[in-house]
C-alpha cells in the first residue's frame, strides 16, 4: 500500500489528536503500512503537539513497531529453549536458504519478512513458526520448505 498522509490523518481523527491516543494511532498506522513511515511519525508528532523525538522513542521502544518496510507476510521463528533444542536453528537456516533472506530482513518485493522471536508460548509443539495468525507446530526442514512453497503459491 502506498503511503498517504490523508490515511494517517483519518487514523488520528478516529482516535483523537491527543497524546493519550499515541499508541493506538501508531498501532493502526503500523498495521496499515506494515511499518511506521518517517512521514507518519512526523505527522503524528505535529497533530498531537508532541516532539518528534518522543514519538520516535515510543516507536523504537516497542518491538511491535518497525521503522523500515516489512513484508505483507511476517514469519516469526521461535528461538526459545524448547524450539532451539528441538531444531529451531535448522528451521531458521532452511528459511534463510529458501527465502534468500537473513533473519530480520524483508524481501525486495515486500512479500515476506523473516524474524526471530524469543518465545511464542507453544513449547510443547516445538519448533514453531508463526505466519500471520497461523502457528505451525513441530516444524522440520522439509515441512519448512513446503510452507515456503505454499506461501509463494498463495502470493502468485
């Protein structure tokens, strides 16, 4: 989706241009664009009568926010103890090969972002990969390859 200041203004107007609405406004912008464009942070600061540095500090504090473009599909690989012990590093390695990305990177076409997370709270199903709202349990390198193939087919 292409950035549009009118969309940002509509989000601000929905929640009200007040500092107490900052987090919800930023969440909605991040959800719409999959990151917080620089221009959106500046507009939020202006409309909420806050210093830009304060808005940036909130954006950089919470992991839910990204300051760089992210993919339409966000893939989280759990790196918690159970997932690590049951093969999580092999899952990450396979995903990096299949997607031609390193953890923390986004594909050039903004299709997918590969991220690691400390824990997803599904230790009994380790290793776990979360794509959007779907949790994929007991992953293996071959299951990982099949998942990537499926995601690419759905995108095409």
